[in-house]
C-alpha cells in the first residue's frame, strides 16, 4: 500500500476537495482486497453479489444504482484487517490536516452491469456528525472508466457547501436546486485502474456515471471521522440504543463503533501499535 503523500498532493486535495492516487495497492494487495470484499459481501447476502431475494426486491431506482453493504469491517475479519490500518488513518489525517481519525463506516459500492448513475450528492450531511474535514477513501477493485461508472467531482464545491443535501434519487441534478452556483463548474471524472484510489472531502459534490457495460464496477470505500467530532442528532449507522444514548454535542468516541485509526499524539500511537501488533 502506497501511503506516501507529497505536500503537493495534500495542497491539491485541500484546493479541489479530492485527490486520485494511482497504483495505491500492489497487484497482490489488490487481489486480497477483492477477495476479502467479495467474501464479506457474499456472506452478507446469500449469493455472490445479489441474493435471489434481493433480486426480487430490487425494484427501486436506488437498488439499481449499486449494491451497497455497510460496515463489513464489523463482521468480516479480512476486511477488518484491511480497513483498520493506521496507514489509512494517517493518510486521511494528513490530507485533512487533523490530528486523529476514527472510522465512521466502510461500504462496498458495487455497480452491477447496466447500473443507474449515482446522483450528485454530499456525504457528510448523511452522517451523525457535521465536519468540514471529514473525508472518504474510494478504492477501485475493478478499473473504473467513463463507460462503467467512474466517480465525478465538482472541484472546489466543498468550500462553499453548507450541510444541505439531496438524496441519491432519479434526478441526478437535484443538487443544483440547492446549490445553483455550482451549475457552471466543469465536472472532473476520476478514471482509475483497479488498485488505485481516491480520497474525497465529505462536503464535495460527487456522483458517478451509469454502468454502460455488461461488467461489474466494484469499489470499497470508508469514511473517516476526525477525532473529537460531536453528535449532530442524526441516526445514520448508529443503533437505536446508541442513538438514544447520545445528546447533541456529545463526542462520538466509542472505540467499538468508531475505532481510532490514527492519532499524531505519541501515547495514542503507542497504544495503537500495541493493538495492531
Ligand atoms: O461509487 C459510487 O457510485 C458512489 C460513491 C460515493 O458516493 C462515495 O464513495 O461517497
Ligand atoms: Fe458519496
């Protein structure tokens, strides 16, 4: 895993709100990521990608945007080893220029053959804390191309985003009703070879094209929450019990639900090194 970041890359991320890192994984690592994610998704559902039951239910537009499986790190040991990697946390903290990062949630996002496009949206407004520094990694498990639904970003939109959002619905341009000032921005496609990745700010407008091919476009993603982020009243991935236990303003520091991946302070680093052996 190539976790090295140059100052130029960090500056470019801060300016544009996203960065593509080519050749992030070695071919061997890519194989492990693919196998681990496939295994975890298979175990969640009943079949390789979609169970028959899900196929019968897959009637809504969103079901055909992608197969989405959240928090695979929590029930799959192989995915857990890949996602709970302090190297990922350090990259995220360096890009965001914060001291520490926790896992918010991971998710496999798998565009089926002929999948719908992913409408323009922001990520952080869905989540249970509000942060201008939060970000996600998106790891390409297959080549992501203009044909099969690579990501697109509106460069710089993170700077003027408020926390208003739209759902990922059938009108991919709904977001421009909230942010008409973004209508003139030229979208930047992020084509990538399998094993490359991108990071994007939780407030940047992004989406993905339709999958116009008979092949799969698999991606594994993870959202990173800056350490010290506080509950904003939204449930998102929190269980009913956790949700009921928080008051707005409480720091989300549950090490079971949101493990600390990385922190610059030495005592944290030593503790994390001990945990990861
Ligand atoms: O993979 C996609 O189609 C969308 C990805 C996305 O929205 C994200 O990773 O935040
Ligand atoms: Fe997103």
